C-alpha cells in the first residue's frame, strides 16, 4: 500500500520549549488516521510542519513518497486542509468562497463549477449558496469550512478538529461525510478531542503528548495496552461483607457502592461478570439490572496521558 | 492568478471601511473644500467698484474728467443705453470689464446721503468722488464699516483717481514746458487714453488659481489613503497573521501568483476610487486640470501603485496588529499632507517655504510629489516637470516594494 505520509524524527522548538520531540508518523493510503493528544501536545504543530507552514529544526517529511517543501505545488494540489478555525472570506458568499479555494487547485473553469456544486451538495449547503458566512449558524459554518477544503477532491485530507462547537446532527453528518470521502479513496488525517468520534471513524489512532508518540495502533490494539478492563454495574443491595469479598476477587481493581448500585472495575479477563455474580449469589443477594462495558478509547487516553489538568 | 484578483477585488469592495477612506472621505473633503473656497474664489474675481460721483461741471476740466470717467466706468444710464449727451463719450461701455459702477448725483450732500443710505446693501458704495479745482477728491467709508471686499474697492477707487490726478499733472507740466505739443492731436489722444507700457505675456498654460492647489493636495492625500487597501488585503495573505492566510498558503497556487494577484487587485481598487474622485473634481466641482485628462490618469495610475506599495511596506512591519498598521498609515498620510499644504493657507505657505528652503524634503514626500505632478500638467506647457515627478514616484514605489519584499516572499514561519 502506498505510503501517503511519512514523518521521521521531526524536531520543532519554540525557544526553550520542545513542541515536537523526534516525532515520527507513517500513514498508508486509504486510512482514516486519528491523531489524539491533550491541548498543547503538538498535534496542530505536527500538521503545520507537514504542510510547511511552520519551519522545523530537524527531521524528514515525505508526502506521496516525495519530499514536501514550501514550493511542492504538485504535492499540494493533491492535499486538502480543513483547519481548526473557520478560515473563509467574510465578505464572499458560500459559493464564492468554495469557488475561490477550489480555484487554488483547479484552473479549468468548467471543471471548477462542477466541483463547487458537488462540494455544496456534499456538505448540504445548496440552499445557502448566496449566503455570507456571518449569516450562517455554527454548524453550517463548519460545513462551509469543510467544503472549502475538499471541493477539489484531494487524495489526502487533513481535518483539524472539524467538529468543535457543532450540534450533534451536524457532527454526525460530518463524520458520515468523512467516511464517504474515505470510501471514495481519500486518505484522512483526523485530529479531535472527541474520543468517541475517533473511535467511531478512525482505522488507526496515535496518542501523543509533549511532542512525543505515546501509543499507536487500532482502537482495539490500544485498549489491550491499558490496565483497566470492564466496568460492571449491578443494581443490588450489597452488604459490606459481600463488597469486601468482591474487592478481594482476582482481576478486580476496585469495587464500590454508589446510589444503590454496585460498581466494579476489572482488569481484562474472561469471566469477570460471572465471578462477581457468583459472589452475590453466595451472599444470597438477588441482582437487578446488570451492565458490563468494555474499556473505551477515553479510558486508554486518560491512562496514557494522565488525568491532571492541562493548560 | 485571475481568480485571486477577482475574489480579492470582491472582498475588498465588500469590506466595510475600505471605501470609506479611499472614496467617501475624499469626496466629502472635496465638497467641504468647494464650500470653503467659494468665498475666496469670489473675492479673487474682478468686481466692479460701486461709487457715487458728483456730476462734474461743464467747464474744460469737468469735460476732461467726464471723459476719463467714461473710460474707466459705466453708469446705470450706460446700461439703459443712453444718458445726457455730455457724458456720452461714444465708447463701447462694457459693464463687466469696467472698473467703476458710477451713480451720478448733482450735489455732494446727495452723494454722502446715497453712500450712507446704501451701507447695508449687498454691494454698497465704497465712497464718492467730487471734482475740486480740476482734481478729483475721493471720500471712502471708514475702515470700521467696510468689509474686506469694500476695502479692496476703496483702494481700487483711490488708485484710479490718483492715475487721473497724475495725468492732469502731466498735462499741466506739458502746457508749461511745451504748449505747442498740446496742439498735436496724437499727444492729446495719448493723454486721453490709459498708457499701455507693459505687455502681458502668459507664462503658464492656465491662469494659476490659488485654491486649485488644495484640490491637488487632496488628491495626494486620497491616493495615499489607498494604502489601507494594501494593508487589509495583505493581512489576509499572511499565514502568521490570519488563519485565512494560512489556508491560502497551503493551496497549490504559487505564492508569487497569490501576491501578484493581491497587489493587482489592490491597485485596481485604489485606481478606481481615485478616478471617481478625479471625475468628481473635474466635472462636478469643475477644477481646471489644464485639459490634460490623459496625463492626469497616468498620475493617478502611478499614485495608486505608490499607495499600494506603501500599504505593503506598512503591512510588513512585524508584531503590530492591523489596527496599529492602519494608525501608522493614517499618521503618515496626515503628516505628508501637512507638508503638501492640504490644511489651509498657512500650511500651503509652510509647504512653499519648505520647497524653497529644504527641497530634499519634497523629494521624499509622496503627497507633495502627487500634488506637484497635477500642478505641472495644469500650468506647464512642457511634460518635463511631470516626468520628473513621475520618476520620483516610481522610485518611491520601488523602495516601498523592496522594504516589503522580505515579508511578501515568506511562506514558512517559526511560529503561527
């Protein structure tokens, strides 16, 4: 499979602060690659270095197998960028904005006209083609931001937190759209703070912090890495003696009673639910409803990057 | 590149504030100038001086004086096409070219009363004249009662009557020294007419008008305010200043084409606004540009490019927000306009003094160069001065672009 993005040992310093510390990345064609990290972890810096907006101290960047430079216009022609902040002309209409950004890549007027109409249809802005950005809602504005980045049908698209401040309907629509673009052959690099989004659409995820890669793999591969496994919740009146016995079970990390519910956190093991129910049975406690949740990407993220607040 | 030009143009035209400084402000200021200068222009026009004359006696000195009055003035009776035959010198009286508008009365008392009674008129009598001992005596209204234009009228009346007295003195001298000469009809004729001892030669294409220079300075200021167009447009092109700039920088259009397209769009906006201001001055305010419209357009075109380059240079100053850069531009334009003499007669005199004492300062003042370029096409019959000013403006444009080239070329930054 063709290597779309290859970054090797990228180092970027802001005076004494190391924003990227020998950061490496490789993304194959057809992937939806999730880049996760807390604020200031270096995600946007990495993307800006890859796009040659930021200078860097050391490292190698290749896109489509070729070195990426400021003047690599042939490579840039195959890239689409949807920035974190909505970046459009305030005075131009929806259609004019998409036409302008498409025009940075496509010179043929007739071809561009078709692409602009397709992009408007893709993000659902056909009814707003004459509207100015300031008249659009937050969700529509985000969709315009996306349309401007993808109208020219790029092969590699960078989405930098495209669903920030967007309502659930628009978010769902955006995620479906990204999956459609991927299905049509585009490779996606996706950064977000929303773990469930990344888990939902990304084929591979990288977790980074302080400019370094902490973990990389599929969601399932990452979940295996973490200590915490299932979370079991049981509606039951549990005595203190029974609770102590459950806490002493193998694979149980913690157990507590919260608002009439027994909450048990277990390590990854095969018979956690059965073991807990057996202890309740021994204590002649009849359980009500039972929930068992596997670990989420958020659990993985918090365990890897820590729970302390970031600036 | 065409798409950059097209959408930069649309964006600039629709951006609030751009047209206010580059178009609305110059038009409003032009209109204010029209209102301000109309009274000055009126004063500068040749006005007939209204005067009361006690009808001279029918003796020889009276007839001579009457002939003189017919030469320099006209009366209500002239306008009506007839008066008493003694006052009809047979000349073609033209009220517009006459120095004096004479009202004849029979007594001095009547003259005094007429002057006093008409003091509050729109154009009152500046005084009255009575012939005593063959020489005119002039009585004018006091300085405290006189307006500025009346004071000028009093001076004109005194000068005219002094000329007559001097001529009569010459006749007396001639009669004493060479009585035979007075029998020569040519000598008599020359004494009856005003001497033309100087020849008027026009050095400039058009009569210089004092107030026109202010409009030229206004065009200089209006052009330089076009720099704000460059500042706004280039802010949207730089990745380190706007997220829009960053997005444009990752596009597949070459950076040089983006910059060139943006500069061309800025120039078009600036030039169009200046052309509208010029058309307003030329056809509505009816400022005389010496009929050199084509040359004026060349000046406007280069002035627009100069303003765009100035905007680029200011835009390239690092670590200053857009408002700060616009503040710098406003300061530069106002300061340059001061030394171009925009803010009234004292600043025009200051500008003239600087031109004489420190001409090098004119060379580095773009507002002065633009203003003087218009002056040169209006008043000089040679294009040499114009070419000089255009050359200086071209050099300034080049210098401003050189100052901004480092910033314009940059695509990658240490931080965003």
